[in-house]
C-alpha cells in the first residue's frame, strides 16, 4: 500500500495516524511526562467500536463496501441507522474527542474542530448521492431520522 493510498483512507487517518501523531507530539511537548485521562480512553474505545460495529452492520444490511466507493444496494434504516443517519462518521468524531480528552491535547482538539465541518461537508455530499440513487424513500428517511444527534439534529 502506498503512503498516498494510506493517507486517503479516512479511517486509517482517524484511528491510526492521528493517535500516533498526537501521542508523539504530546510526549515531546510534555518532555516525556505524558498525561493520560482514563475516561478519555473510554471515549476512544466507544468511538472506534461505534465506527467498526456499525460499519459491519451497514455492510451486512446495505450490501455495500466501505464509504460510497461501493454504493449501497438499499437504504439501511434499522438498528443504529434508525436513530441517526451517520453513526460511523459520529464514531470518528467521538474518537477524536477522546484523543483530546485522553491526552489533554490542544492539538487533538484543534484536529477535532477542523474535522467537524469536514465531516459535515462529506455528509452533505453523501446525502446528495444517496438522494440521487434512492429518491423519495431516502428523502422520507431523511425526514424521519436526524443527521448527527438522535432526536436533536
């Protein structure tokens, strides 16, 4: 796998590259006296498991590959997708928040703040693609299920 291909993968950046970079940066900034906040680790685990388990669920029910490179055959509106439309992307953001908390890292917080609008733009693009692919049934799903936070937004 080339470095360019590796860096193109959002999941590889989020769950491998960013934690490594934040760990090294914080180790350098704190001169080896690394701070680890235990409940932040719980956020890391939650975010990763949400991404991974929901991804498997989507793969099984939607008949699709990772991302929209292999588009779904059908709308997945059950399980976690009955509460929010983007649980995998939310898993990324929870994980990044966990990095900021776990290492009390301003750099990780900035990384998260940069990625919130990035993921939102990606969601808008995905939704346009899914609306084009599925039409009225997807628009109905969008009306019923919130984008980011169940029952809120």
